[in-house]
């Protein structure tokens, strides 16, 4: 596993960070306060090719590899977790269409997704169904002309207020099935969600489908494979993006604290001179670096298309989101009362970090599957299967 | 690649997620609850990486993935196309 970036990757990372410095950081606090992301900011992401980063060039995208995508998410997480969530959900739908779409679906949807003409939303969670997603209640029934009618509600969709194409999981006679649903579909509506602790400018929405009319050709994948394969592909992409975003959020908190402790004086010296501050700084830096390393590990496996990618990405997401919460919490502590004020970005990072532990599979779900994986690998080792 | 090599690779892969000593080659891995929801995509990645096969929309049929035998037959069917 090579964790050193080559010249091209360093250049890309520099460009991502420069974009975030110029376009994201100056507006992040205002977006958070107003609970919205202005269209021109989303358009700027599109202009840079970030919305189509993962779309192959043949469909009008950038054809970016997994590591560069991770570096982009890391840079975005540094500036705004809300904006990171736009990249995340948009890329989740792109990956699902790219992997499981028919040729006709790829040709129809990928070019407008790449250009940003269409913003995508991901709709899995419901009011009463979260981690147990196989038991989704939204249903679909086919009409005589082949079209589908979707009935149900979805909740907590990042950028659900602005997305115009949704990947929605529904049941067809107990078979989990993924559908692509356009905003303008008959019987489809969205409702803004307010009062969020974090991700305040992610423009969350509920989706309502009341006999929502969906064309026959908008099934993505096959009936019965909606959760295991289509949503599975999307969630893996989501966890990967969030893991990198958490590494970025953590780095933002570290940088903020390095600046703050240098300037803030107590007892006649900058607080960086106090050993209990140094203890927290040391832990923040180390945790941040460890999160990055797990992300690099996942990136390496992603490039190889290795099956262990899924578990290693789960571990990266689990660790990086926990680290982000701890680091953001310590950053607030170091900032004292200032850290509790929205005049300092660590206050927003702290609220956003908590969301990271919940989205794209709660950390408790990650713990369960990581532990099971560990026991299974241990059994192999005991049977003489080497030292996995 | 001969059938024995394919069988060995499948068993080695599946053995990372289920105890292959206790299952028959035709045991339905999904219906028996032996594997979790992540296994489906791990299997896709395994087949694609190990055999150079692209698993696509039209391959989404439970008969292609439900047992060790089914996976074997699916790979054998796809291999000539891949080569």
C-alpha cells in the first residue's frame, strides 16, 4: 500500500483545497446560519467538474479515480460537512447507475448528473425504518401498461429540497427494488426538514410518494436486488466519501486549534505552552492522522477492486467519524466559551461531526459487522489459513 | 482456468465469510442466513477481480449467486465471454 501521493495527486489536492479556501470556507458559516446552500455554490461545484468527478469521460465526466475523489471529499469536509453531503449523495447515485444501470440508463442519466444539470438524492431511510433497511415500507405496484406506482415516505434526504432525481428503495411483493424517480413525477412531493443539529445547510427533506407514477424503465437493477446490490453499491460509496470527509473535518479542527492556542494567552503565555493543551493537541493530531491512513487503505483497495474494500471502508468510516467527534469536541474544549459560539468554526464542526456517526450506516451497525468479520477471520487463522 | 481452480478460489473466498466446512456446494447461502447483506457486493467484487468478469445488470439473477455451485456455473458461463 503506497500512501505517498504522486505529483498529479498532489496537484489535484492543491486545486481542491484552493477551491475550498476560495469558495466554501468564506460562505460556510453563513450557509449554516441561513440553513441553505445557494445555487451559485452548487453551480461552482459543477463548473469545477466535481459533481461529475466519478462519471467516466465517455459520459461527460472527469473519470476521477478513487483516491482523488477521496482527496476531494477530504478537502470538502475541511470546509463544510453540508457541502460534502451533496458530493456524497450525488456520487452514491452516480455509482449505482454506473454499476447497475442498463446502457440506456447510463446514457440517459450520467451526462446530466456529470454536468450538474441534475442533482441526485438518495432515499433509503423512512420514518420507522433506519438501519433495518430491508424492511422498508415504501411499496411499488405495477400497472397494466408496465408503469409503477410508488406509495410511501422517505426521510432525512440530504439536498432533498433541490435534488431532481432520487434513488428510492421500495418493495415489490417483498422484493427490495431500486427506482429512479424524477422530482416532476405525478404523485411526488418533498417537504423541507428544519431544526437539525448539524448539516444545517444540507437542505434536508422528506419525500412523499402518493401513487407516484414511475416509468417501467426507471427500475435500477432487478427486483430483489435493490438493497443488496444497488443500494449496497451506493452505501459503500457513501461510507467511503464520509470517511474522507471526516478526515477533512478533523484536520480543520486541528488547524483551528493550532492557530487558536498560539494566539490565546492565559497566565501570561499562549495556551500552547500549557501541557494539558499539548496533550489534547497531540491526541487530535494522532487521531486525525490515523483516520487519514485508514482512508488511504480503503482507497488502495478501491483501486484494486478488492472484496475487502467493503469491510475496510466500513472501518475507515467508523474510525474517522468517531475521531471527528472526539477531535471536534476537544477543539470546542480548547476554544472554551469561544468554541460554543458560532463566531468560531469549531462550533459548527462539532455539530456536524455527530451527524457523521449516524449517516450511511450508523456506527453501531459498522461495529456489528466489523466484529463479525473479525471472528470469521480469526476462525480462518485457527484453521491454518494464514494470518489474515 | 480449470474447474478445480475455480472451485478452490470460490471456496477460499467464501471461507472468509462463512464456514465452508459445514455447507454443501448447493446450500443457498442467502436463504440460510449464513451471510450478511454485505456479502452480495463482496461476491461481485471477488468475481470481477479474480476472474476478470464484469457483473452487470443482466446478471442480477439469484440463480447466479445463491450457492457455491451456482457461483461456479456463473463464472464458467461468463469466462469465455471475458476472454
